[in-house]
């Protein structure tokens, strides 16, 4: 018996890297999987079916509105339902903001941010209709953000903005879909993928050594979030890597300057600057995530 027996999942960008690991892990726990990728989907389907699982390929673009609707329909038509959406598909087009063109900006925002919204929207329509019809089954949206979206990343204005937007979407989905039994969470993974494989830090470890950047470590957290046991976990952002799962705190007020019943003059603000930044310097906040392995 698997933890996801009788569940149906869609995993986008599942032809390689993290998405492939997610699809394989969900299938290993008993889920039937729609493997979406513009390239490599069929190979992952073959891996799953060769191991006795159920999967079907989808090669549509996640940012195509009608194709995203068709992906949801494919899951329902093929496997009878849809329980889990793992939004993972992404690309990078890195450049400093003063060198970045419109095409690089649009392409990354399109795949990451619009892609997350398109599939989640169409899944949400189906789930809302199911809930109104009296079908009470837990549903899951699992999004993929990044520490670039949490802290900013020089040379990645498009990517960091999309990933920050995905955090906002995650919170919106958690609020909107809670009444229908849908949870919404996001991961910010540290793993070896096409995007990171050329960075020395992510190089494979030697034989017999623990490799914290193997995608399977992240995939197991995704699989857990998809289970019934995580039905009470929603609106959360996790930094995930092998050997570490870190829940991030939401934005909070760091300091305040108030004048009840009155507005501020420039002189007031200048005089209050020391109060606002008494415990931290002004400027870009320092990264406060978990230490790197």
C-alpha cells in the first residue's frame, strides 16, 4: 500500500530534474501521474509504467490557457479524477536588469508565473464544482518558488519576480480554496537540476557519500504534502534540501514610526529614521535562510 494510492496527480516540467523526481516519487507511492513536459515526458512515463505504475504523457506548454484546461481534462478522462497539482515547470533567461530585454522577461514570467496560474485555475474550477456537488476529497496544489523569490537574486530580475509572485499565488490559493478542501503550499528547493548542475556547489558527491542535492530529497517532501496526512498544512513556504526542511515565516513588521492623528513631514521622517532602523541597517535585507551545506 502506498501513501498516495488512488490519487491522481499532474506534474509539470516532469521530463527531467526535479519534476522527473516528483513524478517518480508520486508514482512509487501509488499515484497515477500525468507527466507534463515539452520534452522527455514519454521517457518518464516509460520509467513509471516499467515499475508497475500508471502514467500518461502530456507535452503542452503550461502557459497555454486552453492546453492547461485540456491537461486537467486528460487527467480526469484517463484516471477518473484529479487530486494533486505539482507546478514545477520553469526556464531561466538570466541577465542583469539593464541588459535584459522584453523577450527574456516575458518568457520567464510566462512559464513560471502564468504557468502556475493556468493549471491551478482550471484544477480549481473542477475542484470547486466537485465540492459543490458534495464530493469531499482532499486536493493539493504544490507550487515551486525559489530562494531567488524570497531574497532577490542579481542577474535574475525575471526569475526572482516570477518566484516571488508564486509565493503570493500560493497564499491566494490557500485562502480561496480552503473551503473546498484544497491546500496550497510552495517549496523553494535546493537541488541539482539543469538550472544548477554547472554550479560547483551542486556537484555530485563521491560514491557512498550523502548527496544533499539529489532531487529525490525534495520529491519526498512534495509527496508528503500530497498525502492525506498533510491536509492541515496550507499556505506554507518550505526551503527544502536533503537533510533539511525549513518552514519560512511570512512577512512581518520589523519596526514602526507612528504619529496618531497626524501625518508625517519630511523632517519627521528624517528624525525617525534611526528609530525605523535601530535594529538593522537600511538597504536590501540580508539573506536569512538556512545555512548552506
